C-alpha cells in the first residue's frame, strides 16, 4: 500500500514546481511573443466561434475551421488590398514628422520679455531637446535628416530583412496552428482542468474565470469600438481644421486607445506639434494660435470620451491610474516590445482581479460580491413598489396564462427542415419561436391597419379557413400555465385584475369560461375593443380606464417584448415571464422577470 505524503511534502512539491515553471518561463524569452500572440488570437477567434455555436449548434471543429479559414483569407488579402494605402499613409506621416523635427532643429527661439525685470529664455529648455533630437537622427551630429533613411533603415540590410521575413512567416504559422487547436479543444481542456480541481473550489474558479473574461472582453471589444469611434472623429475633425495628414492622425489615435490614458495623450501632442510647425492648410491663423486651437479640440474630444463614451463602451473594469499604465507599458516594452505595451492594461487589470481574489481568501472573506440575481432583483422590486404601489394587475393570455401554441412552432420549424444539416431540430424550434415572437409586432400593426379599413373580419375568416385547410385545428380546450389558476384566485382577493390580449373576445371568453376565471377579471380588453394593438399603449390604457385605476398604478404581465413595450409606452410597470415565447435577454427592459406567472404572488 502506497504511503501518503504529508502536508509539508505536498506544499514543498507545489512550491518547487512553481519555481521551476517560473525559471523555464524566463529562460525561453523567445517564446514570449509567439505564446502571447497565440493566446490573443485564440481569444479573438473564440468570440465569433462561440457566437456561431450559440445560434447554430454546429460542430465546434467545423466552426473553428471556417473562422480560421476566414482569418487566413484576411491575412492573405490584407497586404494586397490595404497595405499599399497604409504604407503610403504612414510614409507621408513619417515625412511630415521628419519635417517637423528638421524645423525644430533649425529653430532659434528668442527670449521673451514679460516685464522689464522678468525675461524668459526658452533656449535654456530648448537646448537639451535639440541635442536629444540630433542624437536620434544622427549620433554623429554631423549629418542632415533623410526621411528615406528614417523610414526604411532596412533597405541596405537585405539579408537581415529576408531572415526576419522567414522568421515572421514561421511565427505566424506557429500561432495559427496552436491557437486553432486551443479554440477547437477548449471545451475538452476546460473540462479536464475542472475535473482535476476539488469540487468545493469549482464555483469560485468559474467565477474567477468569468471575471477575467469580462476584463479582456471589456478591453478588446471596448477599445476596438472606442478606437474606431474616436479615430474617425479625430480624422474628420482634423480634416475640417486643415491639419496635415489628418487620416494618419486618426489612425494614430485609434492605436493610442489600446494604451488607455497614455496613447490618446501622445496622439494629441503629436497632432498639436504638427499644427504648431506646419500650420493649417486653409485657416488664416498663426501657427501658434492654430496649435492652441488643435490642442483645445483634442482636449475637448478627450473629455467627451472620458465622461460619456468610455464609461458606456469599456466600463470600469479597465479603470487604471495613468501612472500604473505608464509603468506597465514600460515593463511590457522591456519584456515583449510593442505587444507588451498594447497588452499592459488588460494584464494589469487581470493581475488586480487575481490579487483581490487571493487577498480575500487569505483574509477568510468572500472573494466576490454577490452576483446580480434574484436577491438584487428582489431589493430593486421592493424599492420600486414602495415608490409606486400597485393598484391593478393586467395579464396577457398567450404564453402568460395560456401555454404557447407548440403546434404552430412545430409547423414553422418543419418548414425549415431542409436546413437539417445546418440547424438541428432544437435550434429550428428556437428560431421558429423567436421569429413568431418578433413577427407579433408586424402582425398586430397589419391587423390595426385592416381594422381601420374595415377588412379585419375578412382576414380572420380567411385565416380560419386556411388553418383548417392546412390541418391546423383550433384547440377545443386551452391549456393553462401550470399554477396560474390558483395564483389568479389568490391575487383577485387583493387587487383588481384585467385581461389585455390580441386574441378575439370570443377566444378570451372561451378560455375564461373553461377554467371558470371570468368572475376574477373586472375588465377584458381584446382586439375587438381597441383600434390599436400592442405594442401600442392603447390596450393598456383602455384596461386601466375600465378598472378606474391610474395607468401608472398598473402592472402588465406578459411573455414577449411586445407586452413590455406596451406597458412602458403606457406608463405602467412591466413584469416579464419566461413560461412563454420570451427569454431572459428579450425581457431585459421589464421591471421584473420571473420564471412563470404562477410565481407572481411571491412578488406582489
């Protein structure tokens, strides 16, 4: 029988293993950049892969292969389509910067006489700057600036260039292959890792992974959207002002957004410096005042970005102090060059999450705040009821009190049977259910139009005949949502109730009579009673009028976005139920979302 290790030996093995991993990591510096590129590419590709899997249910290997094929096509076509224009833009921008630096070298600032006794000599500050620029352009300080040499220093080093190109191709192949396998087998890898963890740690580790994923999601998606938005705005604004190389300044601002807090400032200084030296292409302003104008515009755009755009796009997950970003960018540049600079912010934010988790665990505290769920929803709903007491409850029928018509869903799903290889049966049913829920808005609008023309009766008769011809029979007996009848009997003792439905009065009455619920409802509003159907607020307001209750004191319970929109438009509260067509993302605009209408008593 094998002897067990003592806790000391276990801890010693863990510490030695971690130390060995750190030693190996720092010994193979050549792999840092390829591994970082592999992980970054795998993360970026996993976003469309997961989205396609969520909506189609295709095999993960097939989806990953298709997405990577698209990535390879982009890698092949981008140099042919975009690289010449990009090189021309960067080359023009480089020549502009070279001219700016050359003029700075030739400038001889004169003393500024502020008062007879106070004189400011800029030459004292300018001398070290001049010496630094001269050293950059020519360490011998005896040559003149040649933009071609500045932009293409590798022209005379063909062998080094060829070797670098071959190394780059090998690195790209390495990154593509390994990231493909990482994306393809991610579920297997994560399942294997979780199976080796103690069961008590799995929920916290999943929450930790979720927090880290949100950090990177906020950075990648947010910075791309933010960079594109601000880059286009800077491009247009600088073009209007007449700043030289406005498209390149927009591109520089886009790239600068990936170094939060530092990149945009650098881009603004660069644009202001170009405006100071070269002036405007059309504005009749002195260069100094034009530079002040450009700097003011950059400052204004930065304030708009920080106060309005960034909080809505990126959020607070990458909120780092500029000093931390600068130090992280310097460390990243030392370790991994440009890639280290770009990834400094999300890496620091990730370390912050890990450090917070470790600190709370060491202090025997809860490592994460409670997730948004039923507890938070209960607090929000109770506070809302204190401000707006409920005076009446309005109910939709289909999906809320009546089980959804699965016969129609199955019929629509069968119409897409030719997509069997692309859409499995369960996905086709979800697609049919979502399509029926979305089409309710247009169907109700069309019925309203026919009602105004006096043709709605013909439509309903034609629809009835068509359904019979297709073999779709109207149900002789409705199926009520489980537990809804008991809930209605209890709720009717406390509050007045009403029905707000797009069904006919005959159908609504048939359902109420079948379950002997007619005596519980003080008002029934159907499509026969109003000229406009949901999502228009008219049916909700009509029910409130019949109940003699202010519409602001009413709450509409429904299962689709149509019900939520109707309630909000009328000024009533909205409760979404998940026992019908709608799903959680569809009902986010509701004030409360519950599993079933049968659970309503617990909330009211």
